[in-house]
């Protein structure tokens, strides 16, 4: 990826899935810029970037049109043009994940779908003028978009919207030779995941119930991200690709994993 440029959005700390993908991009030789939600996250990111020469970072709330416009100005100034975008952003108010889905309030619905799905559309629109032919965008999703997981609630609906948005964006940006895909990851112990009530139990169960009889590693998410961004996936767009150790293909837990 020498000569390629990437914007990675959503690193909160070293356990973030966005960081796993960024590490792969940096190892492959891409130039990488980062955006973080708010100033309280700057310190963590600065620590990660201290031994990564050539990187830069900037605050940008993905729900703010003004922040996204300023971010793309910075991308233009640093890189001129852009090849890759990693969108690893999601949020739902805790109250919406504690109770029953049927009790989701309009405000919580709007917040979850705005932050977790619409921001991918907004980011793509702001990035479009800078994207080079052969460019590629990815987002991060979860199988709760397709099947019911306890407590995912409105986040499952947001992920379904995100995956549909991925297909529509792939059609629009495909006209410029730019690809758009979603990485559907099995559970990983991150800040966002820990906000899901009962996540620890779900993590254990997902490991046992997977074809590979284990959980995925962040590194494996990073490698799928790298593949989808790179020319190795030059004919792949609009897809939701799973890296879940073969969890969702199983109708029942494999025998011997009670
Ligand atoms: N961890 C898992 O088990 C898992 C599984 C599948 C998919 N995912 C998805 O991966 C993505 C990354 O999450 P993660 O698990 O690495 O957790 P994380 O907490 O490390 O990352 C989530 C990021 O979203 C950012 N964010 C939230 N609201 C924002 C806003 N308004 N503007 C800008 N940034 C905002 C946070 O600052 C944070 O950096 C999310 O879309 C998540 O749903 C996670």
C-alpha cells in the first residue's frame, strides 16, 4: 500500500477494532490519518501513534456536518487525495439496551440510527470528492442485523440499516470505481461492546457455539479489513463479509461444547 492514503475513524484505545485495521494498513505501508470523537480520547490515540511516524489525528464528531467538512479539509491538506476510509463508529444509549426492544423511545432510536448508520452515509458523501478510482470504504457491523441477540435491541436495527446503506453506497460510488463493504465481526472485548448488558456471557457463548470453537481475535478483524480495502478485493463491493470464527453458520452449538 505504498503511496496509498487512509482515514481511520473510531479508535478509542488499543482494543478498538479500528486500531486493529489501522495496524494492518500501517504495516502494509499506507499513510494513515485518524479522527476521534472528542478531546477526552486524544490522549489514548496520541499514545498509540507515538511510534507511528507520518500519522496525524484530528477531532471529529461524525454526527457533525461541520466536523466532517473540517476533517476532509485536513485530509486534503495532508494527503491531497484519499484511497481508503475505515468507519468504526457506533453508539446507542444504554437505556435502549437494558429493557425490551418494544420500549425503544423515538429519541433513542434516532440517536442509535444516526450515530451507527447515517454517519457512514455522511462520511462517504464528504469523502467522495477526494476519493481516487480504486478506492475503498469499510464499516463494521454485527450479525444482530439478521438475527435477534439479547439486549442488542435498537443496535440490531441500526446494523441492518448500516448494511443496507453499504449496498446503496456501493452502487453510487461504484460509478467512480470506489468499493464499499461491511466487516461483520464476532464479539470482541472493546469499550463499545462492554456497554451491551450481558456482553461477557455472550462472548463466552459465541466462542463455544462457533465452528472454530473459539472467539475471533482483533488481529483477524484487522486482516479482513485490510483485504477488503486492498486490491485483493478489487471485484468485491456492497458485501457484508463475516469474520466470526464460523458462528452464524451454526444452527446449534457443535457437539461436545456444552
Ligand atoms: N466489539 C464487538 O464485539 C463488535 C462486533 C461487531 C461489530 N462491532 C462494531 O465495531 C465498531 C467499532 O467498535 P469497537 O467494538 O471497536 O468499540 P470502540 O468503543 O473501541 O469503538 C467505537 C468508536 O465509536 C466512536 N464513536 C461513537 N460515537 C461517535 C461519534 N458521534 N463521532 C465519532 N466517533 C464516535 C467512539 O469514540 C469509539 O472510538 C462499531 O461499529 C461496533 O458496533 C463491534
